[in-house]
C-alpha cells in the first residue's frame, strides 16, 4: 500500500479510535460485490454480518477489504499518473458514546501531530437516510498533496459507521457530486 494511503488510514484511525472500542474480526466471506441496476456507472459494495451495510462506488475504483484493523473496506480511484488517489473508507465499530462525542478538540490535537496544517472546515449534524449523522469537512496536506476530507459518522444501536472521503483539493468540486451520490446510497442494516 502506498505511503499516502497509509497516512490517510492513520488519520482515519485516530478519528475512529476517539469514538470506538476494539476492532472486530472480519472475514472475506462477510461481503459481496454486485452490479447495481440503478446506477449503471456504479457497483454496489455489500457487507454482510456484523455492521451490515451497502454503498455504491464508481465501477472503475479498486476495492481493498480489511486494509487495516479499523477499516472494513477502502475504495480507491484508479491510478491516474498522479501519486495521490482519491478514496473513501468505511469503519465499523461497537461504541457506547453518542456521535456528538465522536469528534472533539482532543481528536483535532491528535490529528495535528500528523498533519500540522489540518483545519476543520465544517462540523454539523444532518439526517442521512433517516439516521442522525455527524458530517465533518476538513483540509490538510498529505504527502505533499493538499486534500479535502469529508467524514460521516452515524450509529445504528451500538454499531458506529464512519465513512471517510479523501479527495485531492484540485478535484474536490468535480468529485463532490459523486461523494453526495455515494454517501446517500449508504444503507445500514
């Protein structure tokens, strides 16, 4: 895995650790990938078992299951001649905290130890497919690339879902429609 992807996963882990308990064992038999009849340019990723969910992703993007002990899936744009690949990850965990407590000033301090120029742009609560959701938008420099990140944190009972998008800032406006389509396709079970 490339250094920038590892750095992003470290950042994702810091955010997730703040609100999550220990990771849960997953097996590759817990998921399936199918073509989505509603979005011809998208595929549907489905996780079965603990933390079951489905979400669409662009059909040319690469799926990496269980890329670390926190994320159940990372989905990356194809190689494009650039060293940075836009991506999104899904982290599932068991937690007892409210989502309001998932992202604090302490979380920001920890992130800034890895990314000194990290800036929180937005933190708001929205409704996503009938679920209360915290949306976080931030920017920083990763491996020399200025990126914009959007994270969505929601719960279903004691199961917490964090969906994190990391997009090169030069492509953010162009890709914001895809982010919206993808996050609105999230179906937790």
